[in-house]
C-alpha cells in the first residue's frame, strides 16, 4: 500500500515508491496515479471516474514525496505554484567523489525525446539548482548532498551532477560506474507549498531510505 503522508478535501500527499511510474505509459506497468485513484474510489465509495490532478512528476527510478490535487481548483493553484517556483522541492542524493561544501549549477539542458537522454546543450532549457554537502565517506569516495531545485527539468539533478564528474550512485543511465542492479541514490525528501485553499505554507518531510548507500552515512 502507498504511504499516505497527508490528506484533506483538497490535497493528497504521498510517498512515491522507487521504480514505479507516476503516470501510465506504453509499458502498461503499475502507476501511482491509478493506484491513488483506486484508493480514493474505494475509501469514499465514489461512483464513476475519480478526479486526481497531477501537478508535478518524479522519474520512475526516484522515490519520495509528491502532492496530488483532489479538485480542479487545487490543481490549478498548485500548478501555478510550480510555474512560479513557489512549490519548493528538496532532494537528497549520494554522488561520486567529494564535492564542494556548497554549489550552484546553471546549465541549458536538452532532452532527446527518442532516446529519453538529457544532455547539456546550448539549445536546451535553463536549469539551475543549489546544493550543500552534508557528509563525505572517504572509504567509499561518495558525498551525501542536499539539493534545492530551482527548476524542474527532466533528469536535471542526474545530468547536472554527472556533467561535472559527480554522477549519482547507482544511476544506470548517466553513471558509467554503476553496476547492474544498483538503485539510484536520489530521493525527494521534502516538499513545501502554499495550501491552495487556506494559503498556509506547509512543508512535508520524509526520512531517508535505510538501504545502501544511504546507510553508509548513519
């Protein structure tokens, strides 16, 4: 069952499991949106189709916090916060090597829609993030970082770090050192936004996973 973090008449805040699609695609694999709609339909005995607005996404391989809108009004107001960068996303990642204590990355990222590969390219979209180093593991030569996304581009964190020689641990797509079967060390740990109806600023947080490589920093 999906971990429901918060729910009211307007919002549904959940933990997206790793390796689960947010929305169905041509693979027909299980997706989070369908599961949550079924949850609402059963819980509230709703006839017919259930409305649930998707206002932001996570990569399939990434787990962590997501917010969904239970009404079209909430969806519209949350989507506006996404557009105006008022919905704040914080991620944790384990990256190869030792990074500086703090950093700001700005790049233009271009997505190849045929291969689903993102590259740094002058024809791409402006992409920026800020990070801080939380811990460095000298034996494993990896860094635990907290990342504040300023833009929400596809594969942004993965590409911006890998392009600087600090690919994410276990990233099968952008880390040449990743071993088959390793899980990418990227987690959406915190989400903050203004409640679409009450206007109150609310923040939700999740503990980091207990598995490798996260537990190297315990």
